[in-house]
């Protein structure tokens, strides 16, 4: 076993082979061939979280800007919750301009596919910088862009964008640590773009890898480790400052949200046999009615298959090469796979105990992202070693090593195919698994034969043709390893806003008037039932207002699917779901539930009587502790028209003690403002059935007053006797301070760029 040295800093990249632009063109052709319907606007993605979560979010974002306001607050979901502060809404991400300018039913899919292309090109550039070898860079680029996880990420626009920026952030941060100056600013800008995507796990993984590379880098040019770490800290500081407009509201919301360090569980981790899916992707998987296959017990992603040629070359590099890069990447891949096993390995529980921040992240399977990032780069190192060239030792990856890897891989794939699955993950379609293993073995065999031609091409241009063939083989392997992971529907049919059936509801649950409530039965049906026809499935979920589909029709409802929601209000609107057999009618009245799912038909609605208006007043205050308040709200005798619960600390400040005769006149309710004229015969409280959050400010007759937390997680304003103008307005101080910090940091970057300008 020999060393793969790293004296490639000044090596000239060969002129032949696939240049960056040529590689990008080939990757674009493969993406276009795989998703022509979505790319050219004929059909729209809707599968899983894309349709019920991210597409409605993009629609709401666009509509808010068309109405001339930044969407800080979403009043239509979860009885109100922050919007910009959420991770994944992409409000401040510059790339979101694509789906803001054009119809999201087409442009949001284009946004995802464009970032898939960016992922491949970015990884190509990182691998080229590390290997100084174009064929090696091409293998890494196509392996990172076209694999099960990357293709699955098309359903999450923010994760797709964050994944695309990973290689560039690592590349530019490494250059910044070595060179300083403008390279620090470039790395800071790239890191900021990734930070603004709002995918915390992918961002964390990126910086862990970047830090490891900065520490282990041997291409230092005489720069000491403390100096490199200082430059790394400077990059992190720039990213923090430039992203402050997003980070400060996010951290503020996180502090008030339902998530905490004990939030995570080992749910949805890779089963202990999950490593076999890198060789036989359909092993122990089952198809849903739309044909998408999932691994038993793990439903976060439908596949993490890397492509067998990439996977085999990657681990060949681990066993045959010895360099700082290979060591860092091998540790990254092993750590990622081990942690992805969740509770089935001792490492994940130990890490969660050692680093409580891990407790905020759901689904250990996400750690497989580290494998997806590291193995294509390892494969690039193997290709460079195979081809030879500056800094590479061809003896370390020779014909014998390649033949041994091929033989071992085929034997392992055969053993996986012939093994009998047990338990709930047992394979039902043995022929599908057999075909899966056979076709992957065929791709591996042909890819390694083509790789052999790359070593010493006998004719001019033969090397480039072999490189193109290898890229296409790896891409085709990934694109065909499983049934299509992202079903589509006819554009403009299922994705058209304002469905007539929903707009005909009477009363129509509009913000400031009333809300709809999908029953627990309806939620379970949509969650666990999938129709074979994607269009019918999605229209049904839209009609049932499942997830965030209510945003497409401008309908207000009491729940939704969001990574973060406010914990106190969430505890209240969760009461009807916690006790479906005995729903607290008082809570439903207070929340203004005017429409509820029809029993036995989750797609239809029936009106509900007794709901209260969005703004009410005159209730008698009752002062109680948090636990007592929540318990009383869930009781059958709770009457929200008669009483309102306030925290005990409010008692000295509230003059109202009895019910009052109150008239609420001309309420005007928008997303970020509530206005009403209130006439009362004695001091009283004005109650707003909207989630309490501290950026909301209250004023009575133009004078600021305190906004109280009422009914555990909602809003109340105390007013004296007489007629008064009550105004509630959303003023996000964290965003304003963050925006100021971001602007000042950007100005610092401009000044630093000018100051470090190269002499003419």
C-alpha cells in the first residue's frame, strides 16, 4: 500500500478532457433528459413535502411580495406563526427571485433543477482543485449531483439549494485559509448564500467538513495552523454578519419554539442492513401506490444510492491511498454512515449526550449526507491515482486492485440479492431486487472497462470520449436505480390556486374571520394514504387542506406543517388533536373553527356553529399558572365568551375584574396588523385569537401598551372604559437589528475588497 502524495498545488491541469463548461453541458443534458416535463414547464412536481409544504410556501412568499410586504408573519397556519424566521422559507435567499418573477408551478421546479446542476458543477470544481485531474473531477461532479439523496432533495427546495452550495463553501473556505485577503470575502459570500437557504443540518455538515479540511490541509504554502484557523474564524464571522438578518429572527423563533435539545429521537434511521442499499438499491424496500420505493422503517428519503461505480471507487481509495484528503474524507464517510444508523449504533446516542445541539435535528438518516459528500471525492482520488499524473502514484490503484474491487463488489451484491429478508423489511418482489442487483453490477462492469480506457488513450480525443462515456454511465446508473423518485402532475391543474370547491365554503375561513380544522382522522388518512394517481392524490390533499395547502387558497386553519411553531399557542391548538374522542368545544369556539372535516370523508367540509370572532372583548379575567390554564382550557366547561385566562403576574396590572358590555366596531385585519374600535362601559380586555409572539406591539389611542399572553398562548390588550382605537402591529426588532448588521458587514466586505485590490 503506497502513499498518494499531495504536491499538486502548482500542477498544471491537463488541457484535454471535460472542461467546466463541457461538464456542465453534459450534466444539464442528463438532467433535462430525466426531467423534461418539469424543466420545460409541462408538468409540476408535487410529491410529498414539495406539494403539501414548499410549493404553498413559495406561493405565499410570492403573493406577499406582490402585495408590497415582506412576509414576516404567516397568519393562515397554526393560528399564526413567524414566516421569514422559519428555516426553509427562502425569503432572503437571492436565488428565490427565480420563482418570485415567474409562476412557481413551473419556476420552483426549475429552481430545484438549477441547483441540482449547480451541485454537480460545484463538486467538479472542488474535485478539480484537489486532484488537478479533469476525469476525476467529472466523476465526483456527476456522482454528487446524480444520486438517490440529491434527486430526493428535489422535493425540498431549501435543502437542494444548501446541498448545491456545499462543495463551493468547502472549496472557497480552503482557499481562504491558505491565501487570506479576497479569498476570505469570497468564502464569506458563498457561505452566506448557503446560510440563507435555511437548511441547518446541511449547513452544519458543510462547516464541519470545511473546518476539518482547514486543519488537515497540507497545501499550506507556509501558513501556520493558527493563522489558518484565524482566517477560518474570519470567514465564519463574515457569514454570521452577512446572514444576521436571517439568523437573528431564526434564533429568536427557535428560543420560543417547540423544539429543544431533547426533541430528536432515533426515528427514521437507516436499518443496520441499510449499507446493502449502496450495492443493491431496492434491497428490503417496498413501493407505495405511486411506485416510489422506500426502505422499511425509514421514510425521510426514498434512496441514498450513490451509484455503484462511484461507491466502489470511493472505498478503493480508502483502502489503497494514504493522504490527508483521503483520511479526512474516509473519517467523514464512516462517521456519517455510523451516525445514520441512529439508535442501532452506540455512536448516535453518545453524540447526542455529548453535544445537546444534535437534539434539535430530527431523523438520524440525515447523517448519510456526509457519505454522499465524501465518497464522490474519494472516487475522484481513486481516478487520479489510476490515471497517474502530478502527485499520483499509479501503482497504488492498478489493474489488480481494480479487478479485486470489482470481484468483491459483485460477490457482495450477489450475496445481498440471494439473502432472505426478514421482518417488516422483507423483500416481497424478489425479481425486482434481482434485477436491481444485476443492472447495477452491469453498470459497474462497463464503467470500470471505460475507466480502463482513460488510463492511456491510444488515439487523440479517445480519452475525452471515454470520460464522457463514464460520466453518462454513472449518471444513467443513478437515474435508473429506482422508479422515479419525484412524480409530477399536469401543470396548472393540481397546482392552480383558489380551488372552486374550497372557495364555495360557507362560511369561508378567511384570516380575521374564522378558521378550518382538519380532524385527527383526516390528518391520519392523508398522512398514511397515497393514491396511485399523483394528480388525484394531490387534489384530494388540497381539498382536505392537508399540510400547508391552505396557503394556496388563502384559507386560515388551526394547524400546518412547519419546522418551528410557537410552543404555547401550539399547546392550545393541539388540544383537539390530543383528545379526538372528546374534543374541547370551548377551544374550538375560541379559535374560530367554522369548518371541520366531514367524518369519513377527509376531502369534504361541514360548517360548525358556535365559533367566535377573531377579535372579541368583555370576558372576565381569571389569573392562573401555565399548567392550570392549559388544563382548564381543555375542560368541557371552558366558556371562552365568559372568561379569559391570564398569567398571575398580570393581575396587579389589570383593572378589569368582571364581564363588560363591549362593542367591537369595524375590525380590520391583515397579515401584520389588527385594528378595531372598541366601546366599553368599564375597564376590560380585548382578546385576539392569534398566537402570542413578542414582536407584536399593542397601542391604545396611539399610545403603546403592554400586550398580554391570554388563554395560555394568545393575545390580549387591557383598555379603560370608553371608546378606544386598538392597534396591534408586527415589528420584528431582531430582523431590523440583523438587517443593519448585514448591511454593515456587506459594506465592510466591499471596503476590504477594494483595499486588497491587486496592483495594476
